[in-house]
């Protein structure tokens, strides 16, 4: 099978490209990071440096592919709407147009459960749970718009599926747990309302398994959206304690009430907007919200229609991450 993997220089895309290569697929991995691209090439994977906002280049690289795994996205709690739109909506539209033009057999789109988030506790969310009238940020908004493009392409005849993986972690994770480690070293980890929030985590190889399930799924599973997680919710404070216990490090918590943390984040956002400061605020209302509000997913649909089953537990995943983190980073 010939497959295109977008976002292959990112965390999930790289892991997927490596797995497919081991399984004997003919892979074309695309991304914009030269160094990560060289590492893929060194492993025997064909790498093409590509900006997905280049329509003609996208058509060239999609030609001849059987499956497109669209893992690329601009994922951030902060930024300029135009950048999110071009990266998450325009680029997805170009890929979908190319996939239809070149008769791709399967288009698998990676979205996000951020589309559900509404600053309240949410339990056992299903794929048809009501979405907020206003998305939490431009990332969630544009990822949902990209989902709509995928559904339109399916209605027009493109075999496609959408997954929404929650809080991906594991060796190579550049964001989720490393941010906690850096915060612990610098100012301490904000612990909102005692860290009671119940969260879903997803080990990266479980997401790769879900993507492979999508590529092999029956026609009856097409055109659907699937929640993906480990299916074992854990309190935020317990997840941090388990991770730091694996690392032999004592977490430095900074206890805050949610209203106080939310006001501080709102103030930081205002300052950054008014002064047009570069970069992202130390924390935003969204980043405070996701560690303060419970969000758990019902993954039953993925199990029934895709045959998805999480094979690596949260505890095993944390142990693997800790082993990787302790090694010298290249």
C-alpha cells in the first residue's frame, strides 16, 4: 500500500510513518522540519519537504497514493486566526481536492476533542454530543471547520474518516508532559482546585493503532467521526504524581482556585493583545481550563466500528515516557 503521511515531522505523524514503514508500506512522509525529515530519510522513509498551503505541490505529492493520513495541523492555544485557518482549513481543503482528483482509496483525518470544550465538566462525551455555540479558541474553531470539509468530501464520494484523539503522550512528546516538567523546574505546576479534574490521556501508539484501524475499516465505518483515548480517565493530580514518581522527582504544586487562575489568565491574554507581544502567554484561559475542567470520552463507537482497543495502558505509557525522558535528548 502507498500512503502519504502529513505532519510526519511532528509527534504523531512521525510515529505513524515509522510504524507503516516497519509494516512494509510504501510511505511518502511530508513536513516542514528539515532536521526531522533527515531522520526519517535516514530510517529509509521517503521524505518530501512541503508546505501544505501550496496547492500544486499538494496535488503532486498526493498523486499515486492509496491512503492519505492527515496528521498535520497548527495546534496551539494562542495565535493569529489567519494562520490557523490557512494551516488547518485551507491545507485540508487542498488535500481533499487532490485526494478526490487522484482517486485516493481512503482519507483519514486527525481532528481534536478540543471541539467539545466549553469550560465546564464534560463526562462520557460521544461523537454526537452537543458542541459549544462558541469554540474555546481558533484552534478548535478551525479544526471543526476542517472536519466539515472532510464531511463534504465524503458526501461527494471520497472514502474518509475522522478521529479525535485526546491528549496524546509518549516518548518523543514535545508538548504535554515536557511543559509540566519545565513548569515544575521554573515556577511550579498550577494545581487548580486540588487537581480534581478527570482527564483522558492517549498513548501515542494507541493512536497509531486507531489510524491503522481506519485504513482497514469496512465501508460501513466510513463517513464517521471517532473519539480516541486510552479509555481510563485519571485525575490530573494523579497523572502528575504517577509521572513524577516514575522520574523520581517531587512535583512542586502551586495551589490555586479556578476563578483566580482564570482571572490571571484573562489578564495575561489582555496584556499580550494590547501590547502585541510575541509568543504565547505563560498560560491562557484555555490552558487553565483544560487542567481544571473534567473531560472524558466515550470510545465505544471506535471499538464497535473500527475494532479499536487501547493496547498500552496509561501506567505503561508513563513508564515508557519516563524511560525516554531520562535518556540524553539528541
